[in-house]
C-alpha cells in the first residue's frame, strides 16, 4: 500500500490542477466534470485492482466516478476507493477557501459502504481517541475531550457546520463556556481538523453527509484520531437503502472499527483554494503552478505535506 502513496497524491493534484480555471466562475457541473475526468485518468494508470465504494452517484450518473466503478490496471492490490474530486463545490463556485480534492483507500472490504444520507458525527484527535461516546450527552464528551487535551472545558474550540439544524448544539457549547468555530461547507477538512494539532481544533460535532464521514474516518485512522456516527435515515426508502448496503441496524451507533477495519489505508488531499491546513493553488508567473498536498497512511500518526511545482500547461 505505501508504494501507492505518491500515486494517490498525483491523483488529487491532477484533479486540483484541472479546477484552476473554474475557481470563482460559478459553474458547478463544469468544475465537477473536469475534476472527475482528471482523477479518473490518473487512477486508471495505477497498478491496482480497485473499485469505487464511495463516489458521486450510481452508474447512471456517469461521467462522475460512480459507486461500483472499477479503476486501475487490474493488477496489483485489491482496494476500495472513496473519492471526492471536488470537496466544497459551493466554495469553489464562489472562490471561497477550504475546497480540496480528496481520495481515501483501504484494503478491499474494509470500508463502510455508507449510503448518501445524513449522519450524526463526533470527531476528535489522538489524545481523546477511545474516550468519547456519541451516545453520551454533549457536555460529558466535552469534559472528556478537555481532560484528554489538558484543558478546561472553557478552553475548547469545537467545529460546527453553520446550519439551522445545529442551533441547539451551538447554544449548548457556548453555554458551557467553550468556543464554537463555524464553517459553511467542506465537511472532510473540518472533520479531520481535530487530528491536526496546528489547527487548534479540539472536536467536531454535528450532522453531515455519511460518505464524507467515511472519507474522514480513513484520515483519522491514519492520524490516530477517532470518529463515531449514527445514520439518520429520513424515510423508509433511506432506511431500506441502509439494509441493502449491509447496515443491519441503521439506528445503531457506528464506531471507528465499523467505518474502517484495517490499518492498510491511505488518505491524500490537495488544496484548491486556501484552507485550514492546506494552501490553495498558486501561480508563479504565467508558466508554473504550485500545489500543496497532504498524505498519510494507516498507523502513521503523522502527515507528509508536499509542495509541488507544475508546468502551467498541465492546467490548460
């Protein structure tokens, strides 16, 4: 698996580079399309026998990287792949920060096949890993995280997505004296932020997309953090979808070992616009482009940050 690390960085770099002309243009479909095409081309050059388990839709929604799509040369390790060529579509449309291109991979059969629906989630870094409980009251988890990080509750900084559905959570955090840091879009970056010490984030809590939670779980596994979740099917159709995807008890909490069941995993991401821990793409004159990426692998508990210089021709 480790020999594939730089190949996966090349995949997210390619998608990010393809998006340069679309930053701030307001054209969602065009941006998604070019990022997907660039990522697919790179993935199909890799020596692996891989299948998409978390992508951007089903087969009839191609040309997006769809669930069940086979990738690679067909030789090499058998892998499950989770992708988001453009994480933060609304952000790139508006030219805002924290959009990234991301990929996560694990040994075949070891990633949760998560349906595209909402999921309640709680994520922390390495010091608090193994100590949280999504079934416990929020304040109890805050006390546990504070103690693990050598802080008081009032010193905590907690990420919450800026949505009306989170008003009660925001109020509870602030009533406890802790800080709330709101974000608009880009679930993956903020879910893994507690595992990256330089961000100053202690915890993330809220409701977001289940597929993004699985992608984030791979990064947290590599970095020694933890995510717990609970699916929130909104109707019978979504409930049945969970059953069809092998989740026998959709209302039962999901622990870390259910999101990802192996240390043989890789997470890579490249910044598109300026972000929390990844720089956005920068131009050097009219001829060269600089990308900033991160990559980590199962059990490493560290990140490799990579700055690469590319010829301008690569992005058209």
